[in-house]
C-alpha cells in the first residue's frame, strides 16, 4: 500500500533549517519546504520494513539501537537522504529507485547514521546560534557606520563612511558564511568515515557508498567546474570520492556481494515504487513484457490495476501469489486493487490474509478497516473499530486510520468518538483549525474528565507549531 501523506507542520521548521544547512547527500528542492509545509511522505509497509532491516545492524553498532530511529520516505524522485531531528532518517523514493543494489542504499543510510551518531544536528544548531550572534553584532556595527555617514548629509567624506559601514556588514557576513560551510564540509567527511566504520563492523562492503558518490562526481563535474570549493556545503565531489576510496578500499569486506535473496527483495521494492510513482510507459520501458522476472511481473501487475484493467491485474497478482503464497504484500496489492476499484467486500479476504502474514502490520490493518467500513455492512462495524483502534495505537501518526475510525464510529452512532477521531485526523494533516473545532464539539459529547474528553481537550489547547 503506497500512501502519500504530509508531515505535520511541527516538523517543517526544523526540516527547512536542515534543508538550508544541506546536511544531505544533495540539496533538497526548495519547493518542498515552501509556505511552511513539510515534505510529502510516502507510506508502504514492504518498503519501510526493508529499510528498517537495512538500518538495524548499522544503528546497533553506532550505539543508536535504543533510540527508536524512524525511516521516512519522501515523495521526491531525486537521489537524496538526510537527517533532520536526531530521530528520523529521511530517504527520497528516488534514492531507493536509483540504487541498483542493497549495498548502494545501505551505504547512504550508513552515511546518514554517521550524522546521527556524531550529533551533527545539535552541533550545527549551536554553530548557527553562534553565527547568528556574530551576524547581529556585525550588522549593528555596520549600521552604526551607515547612520553616521548618512547623518553628515552632503558633506565631503560621507560616502566613504557609508561605504565603510556597508563593508562592515558584508565582510563579517561572508566570513561567517564561509566558516559555516567549512564546518559542514568537515561534518560530511566525518559522516563518510563513520559510515565506512559501521559497514565494516557489520561485515558489509563500503563499495556501494563509494559507487554512489562516484556517480555523483561524474554527474556534477561539469556543473562544478570553476566553482569555489569553499562555497560548497559538501566537499568537492572529486576530492570527496578520492578520500572515500582511499579509506573504504582497505575494508576486508570491500568485494563482498549482496545476498541474492536480499537483492530480490530490493528489486521488488524498486519495482513497486516504479509502478506506483511512474507513468505506465516508463514502467513498461523498465519492465518490458520480455522480462519475466518477479520484480517485472510485480511492477506490471500494479501498473495494470492502477490504470483500469482490474481483471488482468488480478490474474497477474494471482500468478505471483502462486509462486510466493506466503508473501503478504501480494495479498495487500490484491486487496488494494479491489478496494480502489469499488469492490470493498471482495477486498476483505485478501487483506485479512495480508494482515495475518505481515504480523498485523498497522498500515495494512488500516486498509482492511477501510474495506470493512466501505462495505456499508453494519455487521462489520465493531470488527472495523477493533482493527482500526489497534492500528492507530501502533501507528499514531497516520491520518487515514483516524479517518476510517471516525466513519466506523459514525456508522455505529457513537458521535463523540467519531468527532474525536475526525479531530485527530485533521490535527495530523496539519489542519489545526478544523481539529480544534471538531475537538471542541467532541468535548460536549464526552463526560468531563473521561479519556475521550481529555484527548479532545488536548487538541483544543494545542498551539499551532511555528513555521
């Protein structure tokens, strides 16, 4: 189930800060942080599970295993990954799609873990705070000179004093900016070395990290020609790759290959992302009919249902299930195809199977809850509420779960809980005005002091996060 949601606004200011600071492999498109919005997020159980398995051993050797670091997939087709708040690693879907091997993507994740383990975010905030103080002092001194120059009117020498004031502002600003960029370049080098260290400790090859950075070098040589290396937030690509190769190639695991089973899972996820995120003609160029591999068949089956041929799509999905009858994500796709084609009752059975095989994945439970609610059969209402409540308890930041829960409660006639669930969904979408209105109404329906009343009161009292 590839779902697109938005990050809550409380994360947007911090994300924008780190976007500006360029703690990433490549710059993030500026449009993602415009108007105070967080970048759009993609949710998919299969992809998130694979990313967790990629990062778990790295986080363990980095001493971060107990920090509950989350993987967040960003709806952007460029190759990028970044950290923003010390508890999440953000990965563009483009980075997954463009990584041909697990090791290439794992290398990127090891680099980002290096930022987390090195405390680079908190250190950068301190550097920015120091720079801001220095900037204010420089601006005040420069402004004083400008005022002095202006106060002399047309007398001789006033232009020189005014120019000196302008220089007093511009000069320190430039030095402070260069100092920050130099500091960031050093952080990137440190993250590279830490990433290689983590990969070696987990008996994985650092070659994938090197291959990724080398590719960036080849793509950016023309653009970087003649650029001032001290104005780059990261080390100049050629220098960075040369340094990375020097210490990474000494790893005893340099030539170690990815396990074929892991490679297949990686390719299946890439095929799924391609099918959901790319045009059908692009999907068929990547996965032509002459390609009979499981990833190619997976991509074509998903693309077929997305573009309206349900019967053919179901036949293709059933053929996949025949090969891997215990793959929960094939049943999930089958259920999603039926649900989105207006057949919620038919979607229930495959989605129940997907939930069971996925160890009760909350995102798949939400899809099952949606199917149960979508049947308009009141006999399913209590089952839908039970499943959705369990799902949102383990996945409390997914608005779709609360939206479906609100519909189920409404069908049952429990309007207090329906209003509360709707308010929670609105809050998670960043619609604080609607959330407070619904929560205010919910408070009138609950007895004062009950758990529902307290939750509603928390939403009413919450303040919109600063952008």
